């Protein structure tokens, strides 16, 4: 059993029971090793958590990139709308996504700054990619009157709000808010102001 097995076990425990709930002993037990063996690969719990965090954010970055790449020919409206449902499914079915979302909003207090150093570049990259995608489809979409970066920021704000609801209240309230918020968001970015009509 090596580093990869330890990281997978730690990812599962951090994602499901949180940083405080997980312990090196229980992670070692899940892998089938003794706790001291973890120190051959990691300096301790904090080091293990941060390495898992870097891995999780890299993996989710790739999965999100694949999501948008596979939908290059789909309308931006459907791509953005479906992404919100896709993220909900990712949270329910993928421990990497669950880890990423949980610790984006609720990082361990003792590692707050270190986690933000991982989260913020991830979000900045997402904003740049989304802005580029919106800019590239601008001539085919009904929001040409808006700056792509503003559309991207508004969308990311919607994603944040919907994901927080998923974390706090679960799937039913998540879908209820999503179904209420999406039409208002889309109408807001596609409605041409009277002075520009």
C-alpha cells in the first residue's frame, strides 16, 4: 500500500466526515496499514489534507474542462444550465467533487489561508475559461450587449449560491432554488435594456 492508496482513503474520509472527523488512525486502518506508515509519505494530517486538496482541485478542473469541451456545439444556455445540474450530480456521486465543494466554502480553520491559496487560483482559472467561452459565442447568443466578463461573474455568483444550498440543505432545496433562479438569471443577461433596444 502506497501514497496513492493513502490519498484515496483520506479523500473519502475528508469528503464524507470532514477534516476534524477524519484521523490518521482511521485512514491507516482503511488502507490496511499502521498509522506510522503514513509518515513515510506525509508529514502529518495537515500535509496529507493539503496534498489531497491540490489533487482534488486538479482533478475537478480537468473534469470541468471536459464538461465544457464535450459541449462546444451545444448552445451556451443549455451548457450553463446543465452545468448546474451536473455539479449537483458530481457532488452526490464523486468524492473529489464533494471534497472540493465542501472545503471551498468551509476550509479547516487551521488551514484557512493554505486552502484559499488553492481555491482562489482555481476560481480565477474558471472565470477566465468561462469568459473566453462566452466571448467566443457572443455573436451567436442573445447577450451581445453585455461584457463577457460580467456574464461570467454573474454566472459564477449563481453557481456559488446554488452550491451553498446543496451543502447546507441537500438536493431537494438545491433543485428548488436552481429551478427558481435559472430563468431569472438567463432573462437578466439576455434582456436588452430599453435605452439600447
